[in-house]
C-alpha cells in the first residue's frame, strides 16, 4: 500500500481518513434524530425537506470536521482516547511495540494505515464518479435520440396540468424505444419520454395521472436535486447510514409527486392503477413514474390510503441502535483500556541502503544472467504482435455485437415497428366509430324530441298521430341498431390495440436483454482499444528514437568518410555497396576503399543486424546526400527486408 499512485499534501490524508471514520458515528446520530423527528410529521413534503436537510447537515459536519483536523501537526494518533473522541490533532513520537489490548491494537492499526484509508476512499470516489458520468451521458444521448411525440390529446392535457401546478417552463413530449415506462429527463430543458406506442393504450385518466406526476418532478427541480444526492452518495459510499437516509429521500420524493398528482386527479384508484400499469423500468438519474426499487407496493398502499410501516420499522430501528451501541461501547472500552505510555527513544539503526552496501562487501558477487538482446526493432515487433492479438480480440467482440444487432433488427425491432404502425392505423380508425356514435346520439335525441312534440300537437287526428309515431319508432330502432354496431366496432378496435400492445411488450423484453449483451461486449472493446492506443503511442515513440539514432549514425558515417578523404565535405554524394562492389558518384572504387567504407559502416551504424558478415554477396546499401538531406537504404542479410528513409525526391 505504500506505493499507491495517489499522493496527498502533508497531513491531508490523516485529516481525510479520520473525517471518514468520524462520519460513521455522525451519520448514525443524524439518522436517529431524523427518524425521531419524522415520527410526528404526516405530510410527505415536510419529511422530504427534513431528510434532505439531514443529508446536507452530514455533508456540512464532515466538512467542518476535516478543516478542524487539517492542521500543521505531523501525525494523528488514535491511541489517545481524548483525541479520538474530540478530533484533536496530537503530536506523537514513534515508540517500540508494546503489548496492547484488542481495542488498542485495533486503534493502533487504524492509526498506522490511515493514509491507505484515504487512498482507497479516493479510488472508490473516482470509480463511482466515472460510473455516474457515464449514466448521465447515456441519458443525455437517449434524450437527443428520442423522437418528438405528436399527440394533441396529451399536449392539451399537459398544458392544462401545467396551469394548475403553476409551471410555466417549456416541457416537451417525446418517445423512444429504449424505455418501457414514462420518465422525465433534463433540468433546463426538461423532456417527458414515453415508450413508443404507449399513449395509444392509455386512458385519459391514466395519462393525466402520469403527466401530473412527471410535471410535479419538473416543478420541484427533482432532476437536479437527484444529481446532487447521487454525488453525496458517491462521497459517502462506505457509510450505511447515508444509504438508509438517501433511500428515504427517494421514497419521500416520489410520495411528494404522488400527492401533487392526487390533488390534480382527485381519484386514488386511478393513480394507483396508473402506477401499477407502467411500473416496469426506470433509469438511475431520470425521474420515472414507477421505480421498482422505490417499493411499488408501499407507494400503492399509501395512495390507496393504507399506512405502510415504511423504512423505519422496528427491525430497522433496532439495527441502527445496535450499530450505535457497538460503536459507542467500543469507544468507552478503548478509553478504559488504553493508557498513555511514555514515548521511548528509538534506537538508531543503519539506513537500509547502507546495510545493503555493507552486506554486499561480505558476500561474493553473484553472477548476473545474460539478458536477452533488446533492440528497438525487437521492441517494435513485439508491440506490433501484441496489437495484432488485441485487434483480433476486438474483431471477435465486434462480430458478436454485429450478430446481436442484426438479429435484433431483423426480428424484434422490425416487428415492433410493424406493430406500432398497426396501432397507429387502428387508433385513427377509432375516431370514425366515435364520431358515428356522437352523430347517432344526436339523431336519437332529435327523434325523441319529435315524439314529444307529436304528443302535444292538436292539429292531427288519432290516425295521423299513430302513423307518425310508428315512423318515428322505426327510425329510433334503426338508429339504436346503428349505435350498437358502432359500439361493437369500437370495442373490437380497442381489443385489437390491446393485443398489439401486449405483443410489443413481449418483443421489448428480448430487446432489453440484447441491449444489455451489446453493452457488456462494448466494455471489453473500449478497454482493448485504449490498450491499443497506448501501444501505438509506444511504437511511435520507439520509431522516432530509431529514426533519430539512424540519422545520427548516418551523419557520423558521412563525417568519417569525409575525414578519410573518400568524399568531399561539401559535394553531393551518391554511394552504393552492391555485393562486393563500391560505387561513389558513379565511379567504381578499389577493394581498399571498399574495405575502408565497410569498416566505417560497421563502426557507426547502430543496427548491427543489418551489417551481416554471413552473406557478403547479398550486401545492398545505398546512401545519397543532396544538400542537407540524407537518404539511405539497407538490406537485412539475404532477406527481402529493408530499412530505409528513401525519399521520392531522389
């Protein structure tokens, strides 16, 4: 743990570590006080405010504790009971190990590893913040990918509810295939998302309840508050009392919105049925109408007027009291058992480095094994092979994702689109029998009115009245038959829509599983891609080192040729060794010049494996100097492999 990569300023990690430990008993006390106060509060909005205040109080107390502990002292000590309880900073000196009680050993262990506590907390916070950011980005991406929802009934109903709750912000309605329950996302530009095709199967009462609940979240800015709450959960991820308090906050938040929706709807049964109907899926930072982890049964009972026991039942209370009793009991025991000891002078010891030097003089020098040859080329080749292997793994995951996507598109998504189209068509057909019913109802009312007028007429004899009454009765019977037939057509269309919606729900279940499978396969791809990028950067660095070393070797080689008198220092040069022949500026040179050039080449060229003595007949080396530019070309042994920076300018 001493070599962890996270470092803190002086005295920062002890102050942070003890602040985290203090937050445990502070959270327990705040939670207990909150529970006692909430027992006498009946309204959900007041309990919600008290719970949020308790969470902010814990944040404030922890911050004050940190600044109180963070001072110029060199270390903290848990062996002094007074400093542990009060949070005072204590100056201590190192002392030899003495026999200690269990409590003393435990506190000494904490004191010795307080830096590791702070480092592990920081690692946990970084990880959870990353996961939280990914969740927020996913929600924002889903929001941008959603399609505007064109439904005059829903928009008109939403405008009416906005007026009743005094919400004048612009709220948009949209639909997406990625959810199966209504959710609200966004703060500055809120959007209420519906699953594709859901609105066509909702009654007006249920739609009103859902919109009222979601608009209540927007009115209360719950999306922003939920992000703040999630951030607090990240900071106190280790604290079980924060878990309980945060869970209570989410419960009371939903209760507050349920109360607002109940005021608007005025019907407990309608709201409860709407909650049960759509409670299927919810996103972590979205404000969903029905959330499984918010205890659906508890909310339904509360809306229906039944008072559930809630989170603070006797078992939970006993658990909190037990934890507090154990903690406080341990502190009291520590106060009784741990006695202040006089600091003992520490015996001076030789530094470890000096001990190693002294020991090395007494022992025979060990024979070091010969390390394998490690060149720039071998390292580059090794990295390239590793990249090829990683690319193969990525292809496997990509092929798997492609197969899942093709299956999902070819079967489920196309089927859902087809079913959604049928639902829209049948929803349009529903308007026809509805209009017919309205028209037939008016005609029946007119017939009834004519019948009453006929009874009051005195200008007709009984025969004429009987005849007219018979005609009116026949007309009434005919209209009523038409009305009954229209009702039957309407019921049939509604039944067909319900069947189609059930089919869509069945198709959405495998899509969700496939999307989860795709997400699981994307994780390794991202990780492997990051590794490939790192290795590619390493290859570029090695290639640059190789290029710079080669340029230096070539410059040294050309200076050596100039010094030997084989070439002039200013003229352009074309030099080539082909087999046992040396050609400089188009002229063949003697064997002596050949041997001299080859000796200089072996002396200055860094990559010796290209200077191969085994295949002199396969030697192929060219170098051209034109002004300040140098180009070269080597052949490796008798293979077809070349090293070069050959330029097209030459």
